[in-house]
């Protein structure tokens, strides 16, 4: 099976988007109800993996937006002198449909998100990527090079960050 990566087109119909199920209620509701309206309003940009063998069924996605964080959150990273608010990309949501689990699609999506972040930094101020990791995803993001900003807050979400200079 081969999936295709592309930027979400809010005018296009993605097969079975309303049936997308990554086994996370909040993410599923976002995909079903808010994903397309948010992209239409330019509140975020979304990228998708679709399955051409199944009429371009939505297999996975992520959304990103511009963001900033208070430099005090990064104090443990000892980054030297920085402005009070640090411009960054925020990973808002990421999900892989349960029918596509175990195919390393989450890692593939994150690799694309980090590439986009790094490329953005050469065009506009962007110090890195920020996200709020669900308890079951903290290990995944740590393996990608993210740092916990406030320690692991499981079962709540844990703020995490990776600096552009750390993106491979």
C-alpha cells in the first residue's frame, strides 16, 4: 500500500473523512467537524496522507499554525539571550486512522511537519516547534528529539518543544 502526502484542499472531498477514527475522541471530532472550517479561515494549515487505492481515503493528517511561547518555558534548554516571546510553529493535531496503524505513518507525518518547520524558519522567524503531547504520545515525541518543557504531566497533556537547530 502506498499513501500520498499533500496539503489539505478545503474545497476537496476526502473519502470517509467523517468516518476517520484514530481512536482518540477529541482528534476524531476535530477531523469530523473543525478541520476543514479552520483551514478555510486560515487558522491553521493541514497536511494529509490519503490512500489512492481506496478512493483517496484519509489515512492520516496534521495541522500546524504560527504560534509563540514565553521564553520562560524554554529556560531549562539554556538557549542564551532570547526575546520574551519566541516565534514557533505549533503542531495542533496529528492523527492516523486506526486502519493504517503500525505502518509508521505517524513518524512520516512528523518528519514532514518538522521539515515544514525548518523550511519556514528560513523565510520567517521560527525558533522551533511547540506541541501539547497526550500522555500516550510523550515517548513518541521524545524519540523525535522533543524536550518536555514542564516535565511529564501525564495524564494531562505535556508541553514539548524542539528547536529548529535540532531538527535533522
